[in-house]
C-alpha cells in the first residue's frame, strides 16, 4: 500500500497499461519531457521513450485525428486534451467519427482509444478553462464516460478504459490532482459501469461524481454529527455505462435521493439519473428527487463567485436538511 496523489496516480495508471501492452501509446500537448501542464504524466517519457510518448502540435483536431488513425490500425492510444473545454474544438471526432466507427462498419473497424482530459472548476481558471463537461460526452452514442474521484480509482478505471474495445472519455478533475489516497501495490484493474457506495446510510441517497464526492462525504458527516441524518453517498464514477442497479437499490432502501452535479443545471447528468429513478423506483420515493447543481451560467473567475456557483459542502448539507425536514 502506498499513498499517492491523484496526479501521481494518473502517471502510474498509464504506466501500468504501457508496461502490460506495447501497443499502448500516449500523445498530447507537452505530455512528454514537460510531464504535462498539470504534471500528471511526469516520468512517462523517460520510461517509455519518444516512440510511445509523443508531444503533438497545439491542435486538438490533430491529436484526436492521429489517435483515431492509430486505434483503427492496431494501436491503443491514450490521447490528452489539456482542458476538457477544448473538446469543443474537436467535437466532430467525438460525435461523428470514432464514436461511430465500430457501428458503421459492423464491427470490422474498432476504435479502442482513451481521451484523457482535465475537467471542472475550483482553480480560478475562468469560464473557458473551468467547465465541467461530462454531460457533453455522455449524450453521444458510442462513447463511454468515466470520472474518478480517488487515486485508486484513477488507476483502476484507466486500466478498464484502455482495455475496453470502445472509445472512452476519461475526465480527471483539476481540483483533485493534489488530493492524496491509499493505493494498493501491484496491478489495479476496475470495471466500467460500476458505482461505489462510499458511505452507507439509511435516510437519503446522495449521488455524486469526481470533486463532488469528497464534498458529499463531508456534507454527510456534517448532517450525521449535527442533525442525526444518516446519508448514503454513492460515487457514480461511470456515467456511460451507468450502474443503475446500485443506484436503484440504494434509493429503494433510503426513499430519498439527491444528485450533486458540478455541470450546469440544464441537461446535467443528474437529470438523466432522476428520470431513471422516476421510471424505475417512483413508488419507493417519499419525496421528490432533488438536484444540487451549478447554475446555468459561465463559471466566474473571481474566487468568491466561483465558490458560490459550485456546490459546496455547506450547500449540500443545508439542501438535504431542508428537504428532509419539509
């Protein structure tokens, strides 16, 4: 067992898969000698050399175009888009090309690639570098979408993503890069489409993703200590595929559900989960599902305004308390 930061886990996860499979290659802007703008890929260039760890031009379209070509011809590329906001620049590849290649060729052409990208706010980068865009990716048929919240899950889900035959969008949260966690020694391999109950409870279910997971956990502890409210917290981890079984079983036990979403409220991932819960677990509910979200606004750069916009531990706890008291 070792304690790693989230950013160190990124490098370990990629290295684990590159050591295992010589067809795994890594490319992106400043990912080689520089070790990435967030220093999440330090040491990979020295370990695997310039043939397998490659810097690219400053062109998101070039990065994903090269990755798609490599994947279609036998390699298993991991491609970095520096900020998730920049997915907008290469959205055509995501929406129209590698997400549909296996379907349109009846399985003759596979596209096993991973797109890693730094997602989310909290680090004062402003409206064009702080968005939480996992809901952009999950609307595209053919893409798988994951967002780990711990160093251990970074490694396990990276392995699952690299070994999957379909393209996977791997969202790393910028505000979690310095977070630390215990990571077992040896190979770690997880499974896509699995949520985790990270705190058992009986009074309400809180569904969270990435940065919102530690905030939901802190809110649950606060609710327990101050009000005797015992919340179950689920780390959704994988949006596509989605672990509806774990979510619905939890809701059927607690009878109340809250989603904590960093993406803007309109068309956020929680809306889809609430729709599924309403269809499948309506008669288990003792009250309406509640979504705790960022407002439908560009994220401010000012520290006090950004903090106000993002769901905080205090806002989560107060929202749950008021809803359960109503």
